[in-house]
C-alpha cells in the first residue's frame, strides 16, 4: 500500500485523475450513493482542515495536544453568536470566519503560554483539561447572563452567502444544480487547498525546520539558537487558527451548535487522523482524515443489515461495535505501520533505523 501511495504522489497523470475525481465528486457520489454521502464528503473536508491544523502542533512541533477541539468550538461559537438570532446579529460570514480564526489563535496562545515547560504526557493532560474547560464553559454560560444558551445550543445560524446568494438555496448553472451540500463542498475544498499550500510553505521554511528541530530535541534546538518559546507559541496559534476556521464553517453548515459537538472524543478522533495517516506528512494526514471520517459511515451501512440478516435482530449496539472495530484497526496499524499509512520519507527512515 505504501508503494502505491508513493507512486500516486509522484505520478502526474495519477494526480490529474485524482483531481478530476475530487472536483466532480459531489455529482457522481450523489448520483450513485445519494445526497447523504455528499454531506459525508463535506465532513471529510472539514476534518481534513482540523487534521492539518493539529498536524502543525503534533506533527511538526511535536507537541501532544488532546484539547484541540476547544479551538474548533471557539470558532463555531464565534460564528454562531455573530450570525444568528441569539443576539440578533447577522454579520457577514466572510468577516466572522477570519475573526473566529483570530480568536481561536489567541486561545491557542493562552493555552501555550503556561505549558511551555511541559512536554509529553504532562502536556497532553493539560491540553485535555483545557478542552474540557472550554466545553464546560459553553455548557454553563447561560446564566446569569445568557451568552451561549447553555446545553440547548444556538440554532438558526446564517449560512454562508456570496454576492447576496445564500448557500441555503440551490444554484442552477445550466444543466447543473448545486444544493447546499454541493456548495459547501466546493467552499471546503477551496479552504483545504489554501491550508495545504500554507502548510507546505511552512514545512519548507525556516520556521518549519525549526519546529522539526524542536520536535526531535528541544534542548539541542535551544542550544543552536532557536527561540523555542516563540516557535512553540506560534505552532499553537497557527494550529488553533485552522481549528477556528473549521469551527466557523461547521456552524454555518449545520445551522446549529451545542457543547455536545465538542467532546473529548472529537479531539481523539482528529489526533488519530494525524497519527494514522502519518504525522508531519500532509498527504498522509489528508488520507487519515478521509479514512476515519468515511469508515464509520461505511460500517454503519454494513453492520446493521448484517446483524439483521444473521440474527434477525440487533445483537450488538452498532455504535459500540463500530468503535470496537475502529480500535482494533488502530491497534493493527500501530503494530504493523507505526509511522502511519502514508508517512513522510524522513519519518519512515527514522523508524526503520530504530
């Protein structure tokens, strides 16, 4: 599989075919599998943005972050509060998205500042606590002044719009009709391309090489004159900004946000996407985001009918069985592909040498 993925990465005709399939995906997926799967594709792209943001923190800088979903929540609630009837504010989504990214970036700095001396398990525990604190704040800031509407969440969030055209409507382009899911697909696809370009430029820059140095040996990096403090804060801020962008688009796409959408399990899933695909490798992270988003839905389509066919009823709860199979798959990958399904050459050589 690794050879196939590496060949796909270096073969230009294969890249062109993949790009064509990706651009036309909403049409042939909707025609063959139904509109529900177009929404699943939207979430694949949304999680790809989150995974790329977390890859900056975990894959490049080597900072284990288990509270990344907090920045996702910050971006979602900034969009919800400024584009909904809750405060009767209906700002343009194109203004709120960068604002949410800035607020999330500030939250990343707030998280990173007191954790500069922590690493490994201690850093993971602190970031986990930060993620839970943010979720509990969203859940309880409904009294004495109702800010987040508590566990009931915020509904009626405005969709994105371009030149007065709302994404909640259907766009007719000759014989083609683009519904809400298709319009958000192309918006999210554009965002993924932008984030990939930014991550690629960062990876090949002095900043990216400094992050790798910190990841490999922070003490040696500091001794070589690298400002580890500022670069670690920059990694937290950059990763958080992408999480804030993803959260804003999630709120706009769903039209509703609540604290239940930002649990610890979501952070773990995004981290698994990075680890499973290949830490520090952009194509691998994208592959991990796609697999871990779409596999549970495929299992949902298979497990329920299979149990009814074999036993005539539901013997095992589908959610528990899906998580069991997911956990087993992760164990097998870590045993036989510790660098991930599509690791970078540097990471693969390091593990082979070890």
